[in-house]
DNA sequence: CAAGTGCCTTTATC
DNA sequence: AGATAAAGGCACT
């Protein structure tokens, strides 16, 4: 099956899948292989044609956020030369609509880890506890359900390389499973309200909550601040903060909640309702500029 | 190649 | 409120 993209719907599949927002995709030749929802599928891009197998068009349109009007978003976030350059370089990078459950666990695992290590953890977690599914004579593994992870022991999870995160994943899985937590409902709530709810989960702080809101709950105003974004702010946007504040956060490993809010709020106010898009372009730009 | 540093931070404690 | 420490282990230099 295929989708023909028109000029007002740019897509950069490679940048979208390798920019660090999602962790379970692999490129083999011209095809990206991934597992989303309940099956494995592959997708490739040839110019303005998007081709895929084993998945329906509606899912692809939603997962890759093809309804997001990128030209309009670029117009809104392009406030200065830095974001303009990042947008220029990665035109067509889209914020995905990932599965919120998988996204939540992924970002709990992601704390204080690099992207390669996060991928490895999630791969091991899926292979060990996820349901097996076959596609093109090969085995793929679905992301383990809340019920499954709620019942796995902490030490078993730790064996997947989660370390101290195993406890948080277990507790969050238990909470989601036992309350039958409704992510659909959560996505309907406004940013602040939804964020407050996510903070109740074990292992979820402001940064993780913002990632889940942005990457799976369509809250495009969320502006996650990790070490790279902190770096971006210090390098390009420090004049928007008092000198004292900049000095203070400069050599800290991570900001306090108050400092985090100040940085994140700057992003939301400066870039507006699509601040999350600006965040991801700047993040990818900073990480790949060498 | 060993050793050091860093990683899309949160939690517990003071 | 803010400072501090601790918490896997993989990857990169």
C-alpha cells in the first residue's frame, strides 16, 4: 500500500524515526521495520511516496501525524536563525503519535541513559516479555502489556539492563494495570492537567511527563528539557534569562524542578503552541551537529 | 585497550 | 525551596 504525499505534507521518514523520539525502529536497506500496536510492519519512503506493508493507511496517517500542518507549524516556530536552520536541515521530521503506554515506560527507562542504551533495554524487555509475532518469516515482539510487566519481578526486569529503573517500571505497570488507566481519557485533558496526572507515576518527573505528553498524547506545546536542550538554551537563547540563572544552571547535572519549569516555560512561551516541534528539531540539530 | 565521562533524570533525604 | 547523593550499565573517547 502507498500514500502519495503532496507538497504541503512533507515527511522525512529517516529523521522522524532516528531522531530519538522512538526507540524500536530499525532500518534494513530501504525499509524501516517496526512494531506498533499489535503487529510488525515495514515502511519506506521514495521521494513523495510512502510505501508500507502489513498495516492500514489510517494507522500510518495517525502514527506519523500526517495531519499536522508542517508549513503552518514552521511558520509559527521560526522565531530566529537557530530554529530556522534546524527546520531547514530536517524538513519533514514529524512528532509521532506513539502508543502512550509504551511511551511512558520507554521514557521512564530513558532517564540518565543514552539513546543506544535505551534501545537495547527496550529490545530486551520486549523480546523477553512481549508477545511474539511473525512478519516476513521473522520474529518480532510486541511491547509487553501493563498486565505482563505488572507481574514480572523487579530482578527479572533488571536483567534487561534497567538497573534502578526496574522498580519504577514495575510500580508504574502495576498502577496502570490495577487502575486500568485510561490514556485515551488522559489525552483529552489539557496539558497541565494531564501532566499532573502523569507525575503520580513512579519514576515520572517533569521531563518524562513532558516527553510522554509530546510524543504520545499530541500535546505539541510540551517542551521537554534534557541535557541537550539545556545546552541549546545556554548556547543560543541565554539572553532570554538573567545572567545569574544561566551561571547557576551551567555546570549542574540536572535542573531542579523550579529551574526545569523556567526553562520549559520559556520554550512554551517563546515558540508557542507547537513548542514541542521546535524542541525536537533543536534536539536533533544539537545531537547531530558533531 | 583501559579508564574516565556522559547519558532525552528521579527519588530520597537533609 | 534548594542542595546533595545515589542509582545500572552501555557507549563513546
